[in-house]
C-alpha cells in the first residue's frame, strides 16, 4: 500500500518535517495571569507534536495587541519563560514548533487596552457586534487610526515578539496577516482609508506588512519566517475591492524576501480559490488551510496545490491526528462548548488511540 502524500516527509528550508500535516494556530483562551502560558499549554502542544509542524495559537506582541480573554502574550520575561516550557516539551518528543505573532488592531475593547485607551487600526473604522471581555459581552470599541509616526513603534513590537520567541527556543515564527487583525486591516481597502504612505495604492497598503517582515527577518533567518493570509476571508467584516491584485502582489513581495512559507486560508470547498494565483507567485513552501480532511488534504499534496496542509478543529479534538489518518481511524468529535472555557476539559482530555 502506498504512503499517503500527507504522511511523507518534507524539507522546510532545512528543517526535516516528519509529515506534511500542520497544526493550525487556534485561539484556546487558556493563558494564566499576565497572559502567560502554563504547564497545561505545554501538555496540549506536546500531545500534538506528531504533526510535521506546530503553529501556536495567535500570541499578542504587545498589551495593545490583545482583544480576547486569556490569550497569551510574547513580550515579557514571564511570557518567555512560559513559552520556553512549551517549546521544551515539544522538542522532547521530536516536534517542530513556530510561534504566531499577532496584533488584533481594532478587534478589541478599551478594557483590554493599557489605560483604557481606544484600540488602534489602519483607520478609525469600527466593528459592529459584540465581543467577550471579563465583564461579559460588550460592543467592540471604536478604534483610532495610528498616526504615521507611530507605525514604526508597532513594527518594533513585532520585532520584540520575535526576539522573545527566539529566546524561548522556537524553531521559527509566523506573522499573522489574516482574519481581519491589524496587518489585514492595513492590507485591505475596506478598512484602510489612509492617505499617507500606508494607504491608497496596493504598494502603500503592503508597506506595513513588509516592514514587519523585514524587521522580524533581522531576528530569525527569512527561511524560518512564515506569513499567514486570508485573501477571501470576510471574518471581522473584512473586504477588498480587488483581492486578486492585492494578494497576488503580497505573494510576490514575500517571495522576493525568500520567506520559509506562505500559509493561506483558502477553504477547499470555496467557490473562489486563491491558491492557484498565490502558489504561482510565491516560490517558497505553501501551506493551505480551510476545511480539509484526509482525502482533500492528500489530493492537495498529490496535485502540487500545496506542500503542507494545516488542520484546526480536527487536530484540536484528535491529538494523534496523523496516526488516525494513517490508520483510517474514526475521529473524535469536537466539543465546541469548551473551545474557550479554560482548564483541561476540551483541551488536553481528548483521547488518543490506544
């Protein structure tokens, strides 16, 4: 019987991955006091270290980058120590782990912000709807647009996050440019109405992302840095007038910088797929994500559509997902009620195969 394409090894810029299955970054809201990950987090990632590559949950690079309860940070000495125990646990069982660097931008509330200030964004365009805080559900706070001379400081926060990740022992980092968070807010013209060097034209709207990339790649080699994008995503009320042009240009600019990989949320069942365009523009490793199962994941690898496939909810509920794919074993059902509730229930208590 031939080996499934997903289960074949892959050389990720000099890192030998045991298979082509990636643990997708998933917020789990399990950080402790000071937004520090705990021993429970180390257990969670070590349980899933049979993946070729683990990407951590989104991890804010500064206090201003937080928008959800109990999400971890990656800017303080205490957070560095917390992440070090996670990395050591993963490495002890032969795993490879990257940290995802994150800033939510406008997807926040004043209660998360230092001094109760307004969240920041590309422009002062607010989100509708409600968000969860420690006081329950409340409307999102209206953001303010970053001043031009403030942007360099935000870039430096991503760079500091990369330094902490390096000190904690991570194998690499992924820059979160997807899902309507700060970098995505600069990229798309639905949220970027700026008239300075960071707004208007596509090169201008790419500027913030590329400055972050250029800063982070002064900490990690470019081959150990990835970027996540969501060109078709509408999450957090995102839209762009010409996503093909925007994200095609983004892929080209990232390819020129010789990044290790591009991670694209491009659902297998979507009627409009961006992967053919972006795969042609980006020359590094390509990770696809969005509702893939074993069959569609194997097909994506076999056809050359992608080099690696990221799995979220299936991996959340099945810590031994690669083995289950290998054996054709049934999958555990996810408990959606415990995704963000804290504690080990629905986190580290999903059973592996005997």
